C-alpha cells in the first residue's frame, strides 16, 4: 500500500483533526492523546463529514446510578445523527455487524527517515528535524 | 456491509445531480438575532419584546423543556463560517445545501421565537406577521428557489384569518402553517374558519411537528429524556391526524389539502387501519363521517418523509412506503437540523425512477403549484 505523508505531527493539536485528499478520497486524521487515527471522512449512514464529529468518551452504565467513562476522546459522534464510531477500528457502536467507517493505518516517522524515501507525497516539504504523520492507502 | 458508504464522493454526487432535481419541503431558516424582526414590528411590539419577552405555556423560557442533542438542534457542520446560527446565512445555505443537492424549490418552515406558543395572543400575532414579512424580505426575494409559508397562531382564529388574508393578497406564499400543539385538538370547530379560508384560497395547510403547547407532549405525561420525548413527534402527529379526520375536517372541507411535516410516515398505516376498524364498529357515534377514515387520509393528506424510519431490513421500509402510498409522500431534509435526511442516502430501499420522481419532486410540485 502506498504510504502518503499527510501532515507534520505538530500541525494537528490534541483533540483536533486535519482533512487530506489522497487518491480522490477525503481522509480525516485525528490526534487523540498522542496517537493519530486516519478514517474515511464520510459517515457510512448518510455521508456526513466526520471531521465535524464530536470526539467523545464511551459512556456506559452497568446499573442505574453507576456511570463509567472510558476511551476518552476516542469515539466519534457524527455531526448529524449522532452515530458513534470507534476511532481505532471504525466500528459502529450501536450496529457493529453492519456499519463501519473505513480506517487506514497510520505511522509516525521522523524527517530523517523520510528523507531516505520512497514516499508518494514527495511534494510535501520534509524537514529532518520534524516528525510526520504517514497514512497507508 | 452492503449499506456502507466508503467510496469517494465525487462521482456519486454528480450522478445524483443529473438524475433528479429535488423539492425539499422542510428547510429551517433562522434569524441572526431577534432584532432582525424590528423592521417588521411596530415600536409598540419592539418595546414589548425587549421589556417582557416570551410568555409561554411551558416552563424554561429561553430554551426548550427538552434540551436537544446538539446546539440549536443543528448539524454540527451547519454553522455558517460568517457567524450566526445555522440556517441564518443564505450564501452558506446555498453552498452547503441548495446547490450541491440540486434543490429546485425549498419550502421554508420557521420555528424561531416559539412562534406558535406565545400566551400573549396579540404579541404572538405581531411576531407571526413580522416573520411572514421577514421570510419574503430576507429569503424569498433574494433566493427565488425558497418559498414561504403563512404562519398563524390558531388560538386567535380571527387574527389568524386576517393575517391569511393580508398575506394571500401578496401571492407569494405557498402554504398556511399552524401548530400541532394548540389549546385544543386541531379538529375542533373553533379552528375551522382557518381551514375554510385555506380551502377557498387553495393553499395547503402545513402542520410541522413540535412546538410547546400547554399540554404534555405525550398522552402519558412529561417524558424524562429527550430520547423519549422525541418519540412524541410521531404519536402526537397520529393524534392530530385522528382529530382532524374524526372531527370531520376533510368531510366538511372537501378541497382542503393538509401536509404533515417532520412527523415521518412509519405510523400512518396502523393509524389508518385502526381508525377504519373503529369507524366500522362505532359509525353511529360519528354519523358526520360519510366515508372510511383511510379514504379521507388518502385524498386529503400528504406527509413529508423526514425523519425516515430505518428498519433493519430494507424491504420493511419499502412496505411502509407502499402502505402510505407513493403519491402521499413529499421529500424533506429538515436542513440544517441534526436529524437531516440526505436525499441521496436516506431511502435505503430501492425505488423506481417514477417513484423517485413523485417523492422527490412531482408530488410537491403539484401540491404547491410550483
């Protein structure tokens, strides 16, 4: 799978995202707690752009009056109908069998390694002192 | 995974565009601020709005009793980059909604200012008039694709009829809108002067879900959750349909056309079957009805499609459509609200070309004489 350099790591603040076009696809890259996740920027339900989704926690309640928050910031809550997806797997929370957002592997590389190539988005300026988000599509 | 949209968008959107132009029967424009209405309000009512504001029949003035799932009930991507609330910027509405979805006509439904829920009926009438003027001045005159509705509060029936007269003379409005949550069920005779005038003028009567009357939104009282309250959009509309039919409104006004907006359509078939069953058993109680209730529904009522039901199996949605009748359905998006239905993806069941044409364009074109 071709690897594309899509952003400097410092470009996307924690909790933020960046939309990039790779091979005619809108891909959204999220930064959560030091990790980066890349997903197709379309909700599988009705096509809403996922870069406008809220990044939320998983809220569960094992019994009345008891609430648990986990995976803080790792769940996407779609901007339209509120469907929730796991950023790591793209899986839908309420209907994991049928619905999934396509995800793409992400790696972080430093500029020095990248300078050795070969990578697809050669036009992206690479400096050896920075680190970069690489998406495989 | 056949339902998954995971392909690039461009080709698909282009194909949708060439296939069909859309008439969207539910678009919500918003004021930037209340002061937008000042040019359309007398000094007396401007002062009143500033000094006293809203007096509603529900608690929690300034918000809704059931806070919605997203700010201002809106899609999170619908906030205009220029500022202001979703639905307040025509240029952004064109760019995000009217142009890419190839909307040929959009019917405006104003919900701002608790417009139907004002306890002070004179103030209510003043802001209804102001909003009716504002729709033309701010939207329709600048964007000919957008069509306005005459908003009237039916609990002051006389004022409502006067406002209908004033607006109808302008020849710009395509519909008369009343609230589904008035003081009494909508079929009651006190509201008939409005229906009579609508029939005479040949303007459909539009009834958009929601608003807050003095009654709990469900028959069993006040719900605890938004998730629960949102269900009432369907069953309060079923109660409204039943009231209109059984009280004899379509029997008394045989040319009246009534549009139910944002109630969806999954509940209609069972409501009709049940009304027919009861009518067969108790027809001597309601001898003013000459025909089976479902016949009135199938001739007098239209239903906008959003929020569309999403049964697990696509064929069940197909059945719901057939039970109501393709000729009764009008596509609506509800833009810019969170439960927006995208015309390209919302109907997750196959429709023939002619069915698509009827639901997305032809039915509304004929009904609203566009």
